[in-house]
C-alpha cells in the first residue's frame, strides 16, 4: 500500500514508519515542530507541511495519492492546551479538518490516533471500555473528540473510511522529554542527567502506561482487518494502573539513583485515575500488549542513556 504518516518524524510516528517500511511505500508529512528528520531513514520522503496550512495540504494531496493516511500529527501536551486552548484547537481541530478536506477526493482510509488518557474524563469504573461516554476535562481531550466526530461526519457525508485508536499514556525511546507530555521521558532524562525532577500533586494519580512498540503493533494490525476495523473506535492500553510514585520508584531503581522527587501543585485539567480496556481491539485483530512495564522502562532507559552518551 501507499501510506502517508502525518507526524511521522515524531515519537510514535517514526516507530510506525519503521514498522510499515518492509511491506509498504511510506511517506511522511511533518512540520518538524517536535519531530526530527534524524528519526527517519534517509530514504523516506519527508514533506514539511503544517496542518494549519489548508492550501498546502490541498496542493499536496492533489499531487500525491495515498491509500491510507495515519494521522498522528498533533499538539499533545494537556497543560499547553489548558494554557493556550486556541492554539491547541488550531492544530488538533482545524488541522484535522484541513487534512480531511484534503483527503476527501481520494477517499483514503484515515487511521486517527486519539486519546484514551484524556477523552473519557474521570470514570467510576476502570479499566474503561469504548462504550463509556467521553467527557473530556481538558481542551486537548475536547479537540481529540472533535476530531473523532469530524471523521464520523466525513465518512457519513463523503464516504471517507476511518478508524480511531484511543491511546493510553505511550512511552518509549525517542519520546521528547522537553516538548511532549510524557512523564516517563521527563523522569528518565532528568534522572540520567542529574537534574531535579518534579511530581505534580501527591503522586498517587494513576495512568495506563503502554509501550510504543505495542502501540505500533496495534496501528499495523488495524490495517490488516479493514472489514472489522473501519468505522470503529478502539482503545489501546494495558488495562493496568500505575501511580506516578510507582513509576518514579521503577525508574530510580533502573537508573540507580537515590534522588527524591520534588512535589509541586497538581496540574490543571489532569485526571486522577485512568486505565483502558483493550478487549474490543483484541476481539477485532487479536492484539494485546506484550511488553511489560518493567521491560519497556528498561528499554527506554537504555535508549535515553545511549543518546546522552553519544
């Protein structure tokens, strides 16, 4: 297949590109605001376009044809979305809408990475299934839900096929500790470089941490079962809760530090507890998480250590 990955030079996107390359023709669309050209093999075409530039997107899709578009490009920081909701909406709502308008004539299958960590709000029962009504508490979650609804509209009105994957808290090698909302990357970078690290609130808030390799497998598996996955919404997580304090302890032990974290006030717009059920995705594709938290953190620490030493 001929595939475009938006945000393909970023954390998840670059891993996805690597997984697709042996079997597909892959190109990347990225404005490199957080992505890095060096994350990609030199043979992969990179089109430097910003999703907010509707004219550039229309022109690109008039000149290039794809069967599948993985839409990963986004503003992903919850705190940034709270502080600058208009900026977040310009990327995550208008940018997605611009992309869908550009894709519409070709009817490419759009596989959209949404958020399972921010879209549901505080749920009384965990892990959360896809039938739970979304009630996002941050502009980021609101924008991702809007993207899902626009996908549904473009399918119904214009016949554009789509699939939504609601991701839990993804972590792993190449995550940007400075520009992305990833506590694993932030803790790992700071502990390895001897910088102070901070926990917002009491640290007993929990998240569902899923390794990037497992997420990429989910994105690839969806592609294999169009009859079962098109027009559907799937969670991608582990179903397990891990507190920020537990995460800190795991990383400190792996890195071999006795440093203690500094506590700051809780972040506005962040949830207390979250974990996602992956049962629906498992039934449709056979996918389930394979990398334990301990294995994933060890791989992440090793990659960050290598990068700091190089």
